[in-house]
C-alpha cells in the first residue's frame, strides 16, 4: 500500500461497528456504576455503621421509588404514558430478577441449616448467613439502580431541551461575533466538544453511584445546564473550516 494511504483500523468501522461499540460502552458504563454503588454501600456498612445492616439500602430504595411515584401522581399528564411504561418495566424487571427467579426466597432459606445437608452445603450456607446483610443490601441497591435508570431515561428530554437552547444561543453569538469582526477560536470549540459527551456520562455515573438518596432534580438539572453550556460554547466558536 502506498505511503500516506494507510488507514487506522478504527477508521474502517462502519455504522454497525460504531453502533456496537457505543452499545458496549453504555453497558460498561452501567455495569461500572452498579458495581460502584454496591461497593460504596458495602464500605458504608463495614466501616461507618455500628452494626452492618441492609436497612439503609432498603430505605434509599423506597425513597427513590417515592421520587418516581411523585412524577406518576403529578398533575402534569403530558408524559403520563412514558411514566407508566417506565414504572411497569421496572416492576417487571425487578420481579423477574429477584422474585420470580427465587433469589430472595433462596437467600431466606439458606440461612436455616438442614440436617440432610452435606459439609460443603453447610459451609456455603454459613458463608451466606455471615454475609446475609451485605447480600440483601446489594439486592436493594440494584433495585434502586434500576429505578434511577428509569429516571435518567425520562430525564433525557431535559438534556435535549437545554442542548437546543444552548445551540440556538451559541449560533446567535457566533453571528454577532462575525458581524463585529471578532476572532474565531477552533481551540475553544474542540475543548467544548470534548466535554459535551463526558458531561452526559458523568451525570449517569454520579447519579447511579451516589451512596445516598437524592432528588433527581438536584443531580439532573445542573448537568443538563452544563451540557447546554458546552453546546453553546461549541456553537459560538464554530468555524467554517475546522
């Protein structure tokens, strides 16, 4: 192959390859956030509680469900279909993973030794009984995790709204700058472009992994504003030739 004609393997990927790569990144982000939320709760139980108990995780789960219920019971019915669909999906997923699968019943039953159990089974039951509080805390954290995913999915229109406002305001500032003969800055544009997508990812990671219950508005609104600000800077510093 002639010099200067070689292409990096990443440049040869088509739409399907890029889509698969994006899906894998999203799945990795969700798994990392779930893992971090469980680890943080376990650290809290092991080092900051007088007696390790899953009650804190259970309370946080019910509070997060309460935040979602507030949206379902609100007077604004514009998103009623999406909210009901999200609530129904969460209920089905949680029931399938933890109730229908028999996981909760199994954890309850293995705490009681059986005379017919072998030595290995008794040893495994002893380990599960020893860390029962931690396992239950992990289950409640995972349920809360699914609730927060639903909240984030329903909050995406807020990011779109702030993004549209940011782009419109940025384009207006760009036209004013060009009419006044102002300087263009491709450097600022590229830096703002680098921060746009990480802002969305950081909002998901922090909200999903935060170790305490918090109202979604206090987490989603600041990051939506920051996302709109990044798009505003990108649009205002956009050059015809980058």
